[in-house]
């Protein structure tokens, strides 16, 4: 069934609404960070404050593939509106939480909605914009996501200091209402690729348990329990077994959560690896950069937040360059290939020489890293969407977002473990504090290096120039 092209005004109305939804989901990944000490004091439980941040990231990671599949079955509109409602309910529960346990549970509910807000926005864009033009629009979503991630700590600290930590969650209500109003009617116009699908509930349960057990081991290993302790070894072994069972499940299921056909696509596989390490390394670096500036450079909390601005601007510049050139260049992966390589080299330089660099020199290198990263994100997204059939868009995009979110969750835990283990003996000077970050910056360089290797092996499939050509290219199943 063919569908007439949507008017440009309608497209922008849909995109604006979905960008607001993306902003909501991304903002709540980091807005809690600056408020955690205050929340711990008021609710009387400092030991569990890390889970307030972790549970949201875990929940969004685990449900991302479900949203892609569910939207392929029931349509984007119903699925997006359900995600907005679930996210809003979770936000209200967070704001009213009387105890730390209640807040953690509410954050989990909020994350179940947040995972759909981010994933579905990209899938909806793929429904209404041809692959060859999609890079131009993708930069807006990348910019919104990164802006929300970087604004989170600063906005959360401001609201907590001048109002109350609960306002971190109350502000989601009016923003969510705007997203609902801008999408509820226009999403009815989206084309639907109806296919007889079923949700893979056993696969979803396995992937949730595998993710949670792995995060538990990474969060607690070397901090509360030695890495050699039976508890940590047992948790890691349990996670490994669960991941094996998940792999066996997707190979045997009639309708697996993440189809083997999609994962076996070489473009999907290599682009997903690149996105996993680039996004995961980026999120981990942005979370711990303020810690570096404060502990190793003696900056205040507000100054360390301002020091993130070049990182944000550089990423937007890189995303803009990639988005504007994808439709014009035959070899569209060359820009992100060079970008990831230069980012890796710059991170290596920071690892070995950060104690000898001025703030200006550090900021310049961080900007270079950010520009390089920015070129990777829209390119991998569009390459994956361009490589699959239209009725697989939701599933493929959901799978990509799952692994990108998983990369963020795992690498944040890895970076945290690096710093916590390196700082078990409290440093007495800022120079000693700076030495703790050598391994972290080295891990940053390695992360971008792996992304470079994955991009190097990614095939450059010509971008389809129109929605009609895209449909014709995959008309035969």
C-alpha cells in the first residue's frame, strides 16, 4: 500500500514532538546526578543513591528492543503515547516518593517509559524521511540528545539548590504534555507496515536479567566487595549464563526479540559496535569529566559544568557535518572514520599529558574529541536504517538503541570502577588526583579506537534516495 508524502509542515510538527520526547528521555539519564547527595540526606539512605541513577539507565536499556518490536506490531502512535504516559506516571511517583526504595522503584517505572521516548523518535523519523535525506534531520535528534545529557547535571543542581529535588521530576509533566499534544493527531498519518508479529517475552526477561546481573557486578565489584569474592564471581558467571541463554533463545524463537536476520546483517553488526563504543565512551566521559575538573583541577561545581560546553558544542558541530554530507558524498563513512581516529589520538594525548596541559589546551582537545564523536552517531543510525527492510525499521532501530544504551550503562560502570579502585587511597594533592584519571582517559582512547575499527569494516551501501525507491528496493521478502 502506497502513502502520499506528508506535507513539510506536518513532518516538522511530528519531528518537533518526537524531539521533545527524545529530550525528556535523555534528560532524565543525567539530571539526577547533582541532586543525589541531597536526596540521600533527605531520604536517609546514602548507600543506595547510586541505584537512583542506575535503575533508570537499566530500565531504558532493557525495554528498548521491546518498543521497536511493539511499534512494528501496533503502530508508532499507540506505542509513543503509551511511553509518554508511563514516563509521566513514573515522574509523578518519583516526585512524591517518601523513601529511597520508593524512589528507586519509581525511577524504574520512569525508565520503562524513557526507553521508548528515545528509540521511537528515531524510528518515526525513518518512517517519514527518506534515507538519503535522513542525515540532515538526524543531526537535530543527536543534538537534542546530547544537549539534554549535558544540561542534565547543571539543571538538576540548580533546581535542587534553589527549589527542591522533586522539581527535577515535576518539570517533566508540562514538557510531556507538549510532546503528547504535538504527536497524538499527527502520528495518525504515519504509514504502518502491518505484519503478524509476537512479542518475545522470554527473550525480554532473559535480556533484562542478564543486563541487571552484569550491572550489579560492575557496580559492586572492587567497591563493596573484592573482584575475587565469590559473590562478584558468581554474579558475573550468572550474567554470562543468562547472556548465553538469550543468544540461544533468539536463535530458536519463531519471533525473537532481536531477529538473527537483523543482527546477521554485516552493516547492522559493524555500525552497532561503533555506536556501542562511541556513545558509551561519550556518556561515561561526560559523567566523569566534572569529577576530573573538580578533584584534579580544583574547579567549583558550577565551573566544571561550564567546562562541558565545548564538549557539547563540538559534538553538535560533528553531527551537523556528518548529517549535511551524508547525502552528498559517495564515501559517506570517511568523515566519521577520520573523526573517530582523531578522537582516539586526542584521548591518548590527554591520558599521557593531562597533568602538563593548561585548561585551554585540555578544552581544545576535548572539543576535537567531541567533533569526532559527533560524526559517528548520525552516520551509524542512518546506515543501519538504510540496510534493513521497511517493516524491520522499528526492530533494527530498537536493537541499535538497545546496544547503544547498553554501551552507556556498561561503560559508565567500567569508568566508575576504574576511578573508585584507583582512588581507594585518598589523594592528598591535585597532582595525585590527576594520576587517578590516566586509566580513565586511556579507556576513552581505547573506546574510540574500537569504534574506528568497526567503522573501517562497515560496508558503504548506497543510500536510497526516496521513500519510494526504499520500498521498491525491499519489495521482495
